[in-house]
C-alpha cells in the first residue's frame, strides 16, 4: 500500500476546499455535491481494491474518467481515494448514497457504471470479485442485467478493438510474451477457479464470455503472425532465388 500512496497525478496549482474538489467531478458528471463526490471516490476505491491492492493503472483510469484535467484539487481526491482503499467501510453503502442523491437519473447511473467498469478493467480482464461488486452496484442503480452484461461486453471488447487490444498487448511483443500474457489471462478468467468460491451463475457466464474473447484474440494473433512469417519467408526465398539467378548470369 505504501507504493500506491506515492502515486503522482496532475495536481492543481492551488489548495482548494472540499466543495471546490466536488465541482471537479461535477464538471464531468453534472453533480455539485461534496457528499456525492465522497461517495463516488470511495466507491471507485473499493472497486479498485476488491481484488487486492490497487495499482497505478486503476488510479490513472479513475483520474482520467472522473477528474477534469486542470480543475479541482487532485491531491485531495487522491488522498480520499487512498483512505477509502485502506478502511473497512462497505462498498455498497456508497453506491446507495449515490443512488439516493440521483434518483431517477437513468442516463447518469448508466454512465457511472460504465466508468466504474473501465476503472476495474484498467489493469487486466475483470475477475469474479470485481464482477460481483459491479453487478451489485448495477442492482442498486436499477440497471437491468441485460444492460449490465452489454456494458461489460462493450468495455472489454470495444468496437474496432484489435486482437492485441483485447489481450492488452502491443503488436511488438515477442511470441513468448504473447503466450505468457495469454496464459495469465486464461488462468485468471477460467470459471473453474471461481465455482468453489461461490461466484454467481451470472458472473461465471460473464467470465466465460471474457475467456472466449481472449481465446479468439489469441488465435487471431497467431494467424496474423503466421501470415506475416509466411510473407517474410516467401520474400526471402524470392530474393535468394533472384540473387542466385543474377550470380549465374554474371558468371557466364
């Protein structure tokens, strides 16, 4: 946790009050309330830590999705985020506070949930603990299961995403790095490991969907690399034949 507390993000140039910090998030979500800000930051922190100590990617995603650049006191928000990571307050109490403050705002609830999903998915594919908490938050926000699963799918496999995007890798990685990342994802997502932990059938189904996407992405990358290797081998063979032919002509 000490490492997490040292995260650095863009900071405001002046010290500001809690109400000013709340307008920072309000500029993104159109809500001006210190209690709303507190509940939202706390919920994001609980989500980021539900499967262990949060990392830089998760806090960076929170900052990018909820904190307007150049406004508010980012240091204060970071401090609140870290505080809620380390305390024992229940996550869903904050979801209920948000729902109570925004009754009937279906569009906002959906937007919030989608942003929270992105925070949870910032470091890797979603695991069972994150899915269970997100599903409970969706229930509190009165978001249907069908809509919830759709938001999960769109976040994990966005329109236009490449197979490398789905695997969380750069096209420049080595074959060994590709396989290592693939195997790590498969191990994390395999439903068998969560049955004994009591994960719900719906969570198991979503994990299975993620695993299918990862498997498909890995196969697609393998095909792409095989084609690239084939083209490279073909070009090398053609060049060798050309040079051999040229050498033969020169010798006559």
